[in-house]
């Protein structure tokens, strides 16, 4: 069978022929090249009812991206080297040693409120240990395909591009899933099946028809806030595969040190710490359902600095900071009753703070 005849066949038919004749490739042009050479001799074989010369099996080099004859070509991305500079300066929390120890024995879940340093702690530890770190954010509704990868059409051939999470599992890198309890059930089921044997061989997962072994050195870190709107209750079997660390909120002196580390103007720190502590206590007392994140204060300080710089004002303005800090918080709340409750607590808090300063 000559090349022009082979080129008329659909790719699926070509792959069947490649599998039949043990050709270790799934690429159309490679199959055609091998079969066109081999079909010049030998007894007849039927293809779609037509008699064609039969080929003897021909050895072919195995591409690193192709593990089996009937699988697609897979491109494995390189997981990025971890960096702790993505979220600013870092303050070592008291639970960092537990995180380091837990990462040596298996996978880790960090459970705590927003802005408590969960994500940055994993970045920091990965940098310390020289690890590559795949970052996956689940707050948009993480699906299994986001963890495995997807097919692409490149040069007329179907190529499967693996996700960084899958590459990390294959190579023994680390992976971080932020807000994991917002992920879809199929993603959680996929993670559940590949995290059962840390430090051991035996766990596998499927990528484009291939069975891929999970590297014993692979570590999966999950962060979650169990009280956020839109979160799901996580499967107990999955959680049982992870060492759980309850991360307390940054408060008081710890919060003050974090603000300093991020370069917040000293004039705003006292007010920011006071209000975040006040609102968190109100949340604990079930007076409000909104948890304020320290990020709101950091973002406000940056905004105020930009506004004052534009006006060429060099003196910090506490009144402007308070105004925009309150706005930054209230615009993150959807329910009107929560907006009213939080607004009342903030106004009362400023009054109390003013009285304390007099």
C-alpha cells in the first residue's frame, strides 16, 4: 500500500493499523511512513475489504511522550520552581514546624480563615526545600480536566497536554490546591485516588489512556476555609489522606508584624489591627457571617498611598484610610443585612477607638 493510499485513511483507521502491526507511535505522519515502507512486500491483508500486502512488524523508537502504541502523544509541562515572593514578605507562623514535619510524611491540609498565611506558608516551605510547585486555584469550580490536562490539535495531530498538577504527581514535585473545598466532585475523586500512598509506590492515575505512576515524593497541599459561601463539604475519605493543620487567624501582635512586613504605613496599623480583630470576634459570636481578610487593609493602604502620591501629599491621612478601608470591606459583602450589621460594627469601632485615643 503506497503513501498516497494511506493518507486517504482516517486517523482512527491508521491507529488501528499501527496497533495491529505493533508500531509504537500515535502520530499520523509516522504511521504512514512506517506502513508505506512495510506494505511493499508480504502476503495480502484486508483493509476495509480491500486486499493489501501484509507488513511484518517493524521496530520503532519509543518517544518519551508515548508509553503505549494505542495512546495519544502527551506533552508534559515543567512545573515552575517555587517562589515566596508572589505574595509579598513572609512572617513565620508558630505552626510552620508542624507543616514542615507533616510534609515529610504525606499530604497536608491547611484549614483556616482568609489572609491567615496558609498559601504563603506552602510557597515559603517549598522555596526552603528547593521544590517545584504547581499552583491550582479551585475557587472557580475546579474540574478533573483542570488537574489532568486537555487535548489540542497541533499540526493536524491530536496532542494531549498534561496539566501541571499531573506533571507534579508524575515527577515527584509539589502541588498546592487553593480553596480546595470549592472544587467539583470529579476533581476531588481524582485527587482521592492518587493520594493514598505517600512515600510509597503503587498509586496511579490515567492520562490520555496511559497509566501513570504517582511518584513517592509527590506532595499535595490543600488550603480551605470551611465557612465560605460556595464551599462544599469535603469527602472524609479524602481528608483522611491529609494531615490537617488548623490555622488560626492573624490577630493582635501577629497581625501587626504581618502588616509591618508588607510595608504598611505605621499610621494605619493600629486602626487596621483593631478593626480586623473586632470584626473577627463579631463573626465568632455569630453577629455577622462575613469574615474580613487582612488583605482588605493591605489593599486599602496601597490605594491611599497612590491617591496621596498623585496629590503630592507626603503625610499619611488616617481619615482617608478609614473611609476606604470600610468601603473595601462592605463592597465584598452581598447580603444587605450583613452589610448593615458590619457597617454598624465598624462605625461603633471607630468611635471606641477615638475615645480610647483621647
